[in-house]
C-alpha cells in the first residue's frame, strides 16, 4: 500500500513538473531566435554548396552548419541580454524570456558562453581556423558592437551592423575552401544590401515601439517618409547587386531569371510604399523580404546544380 502511494505521488509530481521543464527549455530556445538563426544557417549552407562544383564533404557540412548555428545562437542570446530592458517596453518583445523574468541574466550569460565556446571548438577542430576566426568576428560584431553600441548610437545602426548578419554565406564558403573568395563576397553584398530595406519596413510598422524604447531607428530620427524613400533606394541597390553573380559568370540564366522576377517584386513594394502609407503594406514588404532572400538563394542553388540536373534528365 505504501509503495503504491509513493509511486502515485512520484507520477503526479512528474506530471506536474513536465510542463514546467518544457516551458523552461522553450524559453532557452526562444533566446536563440531559432527562426532568424535558421535563415542564417540556410545562407551559410548555400555558401558551402556554391563553393565547389563537387559535393561538400558531409563532415564539413554538418560540423560547419552546427558551428555557425551555435555562434549565431550565442549572438542572439547576447542580444537578448543587452536588450532586456527595452524588450520589456516594446510590445513586440515583451514576451521574450528575459523581459518576462522567466530566465535570469546570469543564466542567459552562461548559456551564451557555452554556445559560443562550443561553436569555436567545433569550427577550430572539425572545420578550419579561418572559419572560426571569421565566425567569432561576426559574433562579436552582432552580439556586442551592434547590440551594445550601434543600435543606440545611430539611425544607420542596421546598415553598419548589417555586416555581421551578411557574413554567414562567406563563413559557409570558407568552411569548405579554407580561404576567402571574391564570389563569396558577392553573396555577402547581397545580404548586406538586403538588410536595410528588410528591417526598415518592420521599423516603420513598429516605430512607436522604438520611440518608447528610445532607439534611434530611421523612422524615429528622420521620419517615415524619409525611411520609405530609403527603402526604395536600397531596394534598387539590392536589385543591381543581385545581378552581379550573373554578370561575373558565377551563376547562369536560371539564377538571372529568378533574381529579376524576385527583384521586381521587391521593387513593387518599394515603389508602392511611396504613395500608399498604410502600415499594413510595410508588414507585407517585410514578409516579402524574407521570402525574397530565401528564394534568391534557392535560385542560386538550382542554377549551380542545373548541369547535374540536366545530365540526370538526359541519361
């Protein structure tokens, strides 16, 4: 009887703790910004695959992706730590774990450190030292320079800080080749040019949030109309930059077709925003920008492997 009662108490206690533990780990996962990190790793993997006409060694593909994922997650956690006070003010970020107090700052710091160290160990010992150095530089750029200083210092924060976010394709490329290549820098330029119109569209929609948090985003310091104009100008720059892989013979006509169609879609939003001032359009532009980047890099991959696809179809 006593044994049955003890077993029942243990079962009830386990059932009570399970949702708490699950929620706790969800909080840690949220600290890593999984959706953003997934996009980062995707562009890094594309960089790996484009770096060679052959197949990427599976060991490099797995180790490189994991190392870059851990570093990006570490930078995301650092960003949460730095921004926890303003996150508590902004409606968009009030549910974040540190802002709600679900996780302590000390625990988050330890978590970020563990992720960062694990990333460096994997990249140094299983990939190569150059990838580790560049990844660490990117981590410092986003987690510390952008999050701690640039974000609060200048309305050009997202332009300057965008360099860290544009690094993953280069990291992927270097993970395979062990060296920097001009073609990898073209991928960097695409993401670098994409970042401002992508983020400024969100900043227009969330401008009251940023104003309350006293973050000098472009719509706050220079006005929404000025920001809309800059979105259009940067979208034009992005359209031109996106053609460089074809112009430099890095990619072929399949990529060119995709780049032109996707670029025209982005330009549509940039042009329309000059006369249509509905904030819902800014949200649509932001959503499209995410689709744009994923689709553009997908076209790079399809074009890269088109000879193999055609060869398989003809055999």
